[in-house]
């Protein structure tokens, strides 16, 4: 038996995002987000499901706060639905929407739970998408105004903020893949670059406003961070892995820390897609000169790059490029279970980017959850997943990484984007027919981890 113990001030939490849990998509003055529109297009989501009701958290947030309290969460990560506050993205705020987040924040604080607020978990107001979305540079300025509004409205009580969730998903899935709105174009790698750049500008502008408006507190960004291992150790697999790593990780970290985009990816795009991405030097300086306080790591699985001789670098469906192997284990998303991946992600940021402050802002697993005894999901597979990954985090902390907290994904089963309700990530089960919540075995286990600040394996 070994004991895994974390530093005293380690922040334990669980996360959600607004579209995935709130529901009330048309209520109380809320405007449409791109996901409201996208999920209603037939064929975009498995079984044509949508987030119209989701976990009905908009009406049940008080009950949900009590659940969080029962679990002993120190921090709760959630996102603000931008068009709930500003139906068209800017202009007059919607008072009912403001009140909802006021009540949620107050309820959390009354129960001793620290709110960690994400400003953008993919709920772009549809009105802004019709105006070019993130391809239009103006969106960055509108975002900064929305961010400032939130700092002024809630910053007296909310001290922990995240600007964006997973810029890579917004840029890549929206403009090359098909899993994010607008998903009306294919293989537009130039748009992918533009969108990521405008998000970086928006992020830096929000950080700048944060420093002006809020004296204390911290602000960061949550990104997908994952190592890309060559599937087998061949020269050509290694070469693909390096490019994939550049597109996935370095493209998002280098501008924030070094004020530049990786040269190898710029030339890769030039060679392969025939465009040269040359952002303004002032933009890059601005991004670098407004550093945030921490990087949030959203990590689930490593990637395996395999040279399949084809042009297409990514086969995101199935979340990997290498073939599944019998000796590897996978979650219900077919994502590989490999705790070394989270360790490598943490240490990589630590070493390559000057020991930044880090949080794990998302980590967790979907499983079928079929073994239910007396109403309680016996999800030993999820417990094992968490044991492995949290132990790997502990190892990184021991080796000096500045990792300050861990946020499990997710507090409860919810709308898993294009997979609808078929994939359950919660440590709390939601029966979507009745909206009944029941803490899973993994939730009980996690509550004990929080209480003891560690566990035995
Ligand atoms: C993401 C999002 C979450 C997902 C989770 C599981 O990483 O895609 O931040 O909203 O639900 O990651 O896929």
C-alpha cells in the first residue's frame, strides 16, 4: 500500500459547462448560442439530441449545490452562457440571466465552495456567428467587453476565472473537423489558424481588462494538452508525431509564452496547404505582454501518431491516429487510458514553458455505467481511472511541478456535445427522464480523496 498525499492547499473540484447542463435554452430572455442552432440541425448530434433541457440545472442549481457540498468540493468550475447575459453578444444585459449567475455564485459561497468561472465554453452568441464568428477579428473586442462586464458584475465574489475552454477544439473542429459550429466548411486550415489567433487576442484583451478591473484573483486559460506518442517507434511516425504535437500543443502555448507561432507548423501549412500565416507582430507582442496567471490542462488521453501514408494528418473520430491495440485500455469514448499522458503533459509545460502555475481543469472518463446496485452506479472502472491519473499528478507534484489543483470532469452526467446523452462522464448519475441525481461509487471515492487530501493504493 502506498499513500498518495497532496499539499495542504491543493484545490479539489469538479466541472461542468453551461450548454451541457443548464437547459432553459429559450427562457428568461436568453439569446441563441451557436450550439442551440447547431444541435437542432438534423444529423449533427447522435440521436438528434440537444441541450434544450440537459440536466435542467437552470432550475435545479440549488439542489446541485447541495450535491457539491455533500461531495466536499472545494472548487466548482462552471461556465457562463454568453447569450444568456447578452442575447446578441453585446448591448443591454439580460437581467434575468445576470440574476441566475448571481444566485449560483452566492449559493456556492454560502456553502463554502469557491467558484471558478469559465467565460467561454463554446457558447458563442449566434448573432456573432452570423457576423463572422471567430474569423472576424471584431469578435475579440466584443468578447473583451463581455468579459469586463462579468468581472464588474461578479468579480467582487469570483476570484478565479478562465477565459477560454479549448481553443484548439473551437478552431480545429469548427473549421476542419465537423464537431463544432459552424462546421459548414471542410479542411479550411487557414480559418483554423485565424480563429485560434483571434481567440488569443480575445484572451489577452480579457486578461488586460481583468488587471484593470480586479485587483486580486487569478485568470487563466484551459487548453487541451496531450502528448503525441509515435504509435510505433519508426522515423516516419516520429515525424508525424512532432507535427501533430505542434498543431495541438505548441500552436496554443508558444504565442502565450513566447509571442510566436511554431515555425515548423507555419512551414508545414505553407507546404501542404499553400498559405503563409503571418500575424501582425504587434498582435503577437500584445498576446505575450498580457500573460495570464495559470494554464488549465484539459487532459483525457495521449495521442498516437501513425504514418498511414495518407494526406490527412488527423483522424479525430476515435480520438487517435494509431490503431487500437489489445494491450491498451480504452474508455467508453474509445479514448486510451494511459496515466503517463497526464504526467507528461504537466511536466512538459513545466519544463518547456518556465514552470507556470497549473491546474488540471478537466480529467475524467465516460463508461457505460451498466452495473447499478440499489440505484448506485458501481463504476469501479472510473475509480481505477481516477486512481491512475491522480497518482500520476501526485508524481508530477513531487517532482516540482507547480500544479495547484485538480478538477474532475464531470460533476454529473450531461450533454456530451456530438455524442448527446449516450456518453456519461459524471461522478453523479443523472436519470434524464426524471432528473434524479445519485452519487456514483466514484463520487463517494472522490469525496474521500478530497476529505483526506489523498488516498491509498
Ligand atoms: C471537452 C470539453 C468538455 C467535454 C469533455 C469530455 O474537453 O471537450 O471541455 O465539455 O464534455 O472534454 O469530452
